[in-house]
C-alpha cells in the first residue's frame, strides 16, 4: 500500500515518526508531508531516514525549484492509496472542511481521490468546540474516515479527550481504509467468534484453554479489509480491531447468547472461538481454601454454539468452523462438517503445541466433497487473509 502521511503542528507529531517506521517495516511505501508548524516539532531528515523516501512540504533540503520540476500536489495526490493526517490539528481540519489550500498538505487534500483518514490530537476544549465538531461532520460527509482521539493526560497537563489514538490502532485503521476489497464480500454481514471462554470455579480460579484469540481477530480484520461488515464476539484479553462492532463474551453461555441474537441478521459466520466444552456444575461464592472439602470437581456440558448456529442456518447463510485436532484430523473434520451443518471446516493440527500463540500455522479446508489444498504454513495475519480470499472465491455474489 502507498501511504501519504501528513504531519501537522502538534506535540503528538513525534508519534508520527513511530507510525512512519511501523508502516514502513510492514512493507508499505510511506511518504511524509510536513506543514510548516509540523516541521517545528519533527525534522524532515528523521522522517526521510525512517521511510527511505523524501519528506515533502516544509523541508529546507527539498526546494520548490528543481531542474525537472513536478506539480507536487498532483503527483503526490495521485501516488497515494491512502492519505492519513496524523496528528491532525484543528487548523488543518478547518482548512480541509472548507476547501482551503494554503500549503502543500492542504492542496493535496483537495486534489486527492484516495481515501482520507484523520487522527486528531488537541486540547479537550478545542476538540469539543462546536466549530471543530461541525468541521468533522463535514469531512465525514466527504467520505473521510475519523479515528477518534483517546482520553488521558494531555501535553498541557489537563486530562480528557484529545490525546492521539494508539499508533497501532491508527495503523490498523489505515490498513482497513486502504485495503483492496473482495467483490463477493463487500457489504456482507459476517459474524466472527474468537478467543477463549473462561468458566469460573470461584472468585479467583477458573477453567480456560490456551487460545489467545489471535487467529479469529486476524480473520475479522481480513473480512473487514475485504469490505464485509463484521461483528466480532470476542473472548480473552486481546484488543478488538478497528472498524467493527465488538461484543465481549467471557463465558460460553455469554457467547452463546450473543451469537444466537446476532445470527439471524447475518449473511455468514466464521466461528474461530475456542469455547469450553465443560464448565463447573457450581461456582463457589468465596475462594476455596486448602484442605476445605473433597478434591473433586464436577463438570457439566456447555451449550454447543456451532451446533445451534448450524441448526438455525437459513439456505442463504454460510457457516464456517474450525477443528483443532491432535489426531485423526481429516476424519474428525468430516464428522464435524456433517453433524453441525457447516459449509467448510478448517482443520488445525494442535499436536505438540502447534497452532497456539504467534507461531506460523497451517489450515486444511474440508468441504463436503473432501479435503482441499492446505493454506500455509503462514503467519496468522497472512493465513487469515488467505482463508478469507479462499472463501470469497466460493461465495455467491
């Protein structure tokens, strides 16, 4: 992806250097445009060194006249797949909302046809001022995307809304805005489940599993990037991605309730959550002490979420599941496919601890007609994209 990063005059400009480094390290082409005020906080040399590209705008080393001059605002506007302004001050928001073009960045914003993303940062009173809010609404009407600022301690010493959003979150938003869409998934409403469930024994102890939820989160991202409207039902502790409705579900019962309520309005579902098969028959009101009572634990079955969704599936809906297997992988997947009325099962070999955490993974799709070519081994973000592309090729337009 080719990303044009506009940097304006706020103390949060130093964080733009980290964003430029992060995006470059992830393989994107990044060019930076500094306003005159932005150049007082961060130097062109820093940004050029981090990106390997010239820094444009207020740059003492990059003069307006060159032996072969170009119309920079048009060239850069056409080059970019995404224009992201990070941090965005009240001044640049006002210029862009009202069609003003007083420097290179504001002129590019008028000339570009690429998606535009804003990550504002300013004092709380400025952020809440009616003029700023009116300008933001106008930019949304133009089709621009806003990454809301966070709440916290501001540079002025006050606390409130106006702090630049987390750099990782902004990078995820840029990815969402600039990724190419997959036509068969654009506008489709897709439910994704992810993460472990946790079943309490007492106020301190619980039963859970080794799933982190990373694979399901990456699948949700890949669907979002493809153009789907994703609702993520998420267990565990990982942060939810940018740009999707998210329901946190701690227990199997809570996840069941969320999925049952959402499923009728969905076009499809990818169920990647690691749901506990059992839960304690009873939960102690107080923490158990050593030596208190028998050392026996009575477990009862939890509801089968995937089975419920399969039984309720309408003819136009599709449902994909996972089979984490340590033996008889394909045979077990075929049984699950038929028993739970699934359209596909992705077999995940978890023998010897494989498939958990950050390590590369392989998934084998299984359809009614049999196993398909494996996807992977790949890092989980790339594997999720491969899975979504594989299924998109099979979805009815």
